[in-house]
C-alpha cells in the first residue's frame, strides 16, 4: 500500500472525508500509479513519444495582410501538470456542491456535468493533444494552439 493510499484511509478514519471522496481519491492514486508502471524504462501502454509539458496558445498579428505592428500579441503557456492538478482537485469537491457548480456553468451557457469528469478521460485527452496542432490565419491575426 502506498503512502498516499494510507493518508486517504487515515483521513477517512478521522472522518475528514466521506467514503465517496475516499473512493475518488483512491482511484486517482491508482490511475496515477498505473501510468507510472515501467518495464525496461518504457511506460507500459504508452507510445514512445515525449510527454507534452505545456499547452500553448499563441496569437500574433498577421503581417502579410497589413496588420498593425503595435497590435496585441498573446502567448499563453499552461503547464500540463497544472491541468492534472486541477483535475485532481475536482475529486475534493463535496458531492452537494456539484449541483451548484453545474447550475452556475449552465447559467453561463456551458452544459457540463462535473460528475462526468474522470482522470482517465484527462489522460486520454492529453495523449490526443500531443498530436494536435491548430493553425488559424485570418485577415488580422494568426492563432496557433499546440502542446510542447
């Protein structure tokens, strides 16, 4: 049993978390351990491509179409570890708060249920993102979204 599993069970025994929260946390620890399982230095079930470290969004003026040189530029670099950490924090949301969060999202026009958010889905999404590169050119700017 790992140290993290022991801590989760201790928090459950001390009634700091509910059984549902403990199950979610234990599943996160298990899925994390599964992705870290290695044989001969290679991660099991993963392709031999480097893991992306950042999600990048870059917006630049399109000089070819006469955009102003003083136009705004955007260069966003989000660490993938931050996305993973945010995902893990969702497991700490109390069950009664899901309805409130989902309702607030619906009011903003986002029809999404936090209960459907799973760590496995995030890993699959991040794996798919490693092959993604989006380039958009409009008359005024160039937009590029990719992982590195």
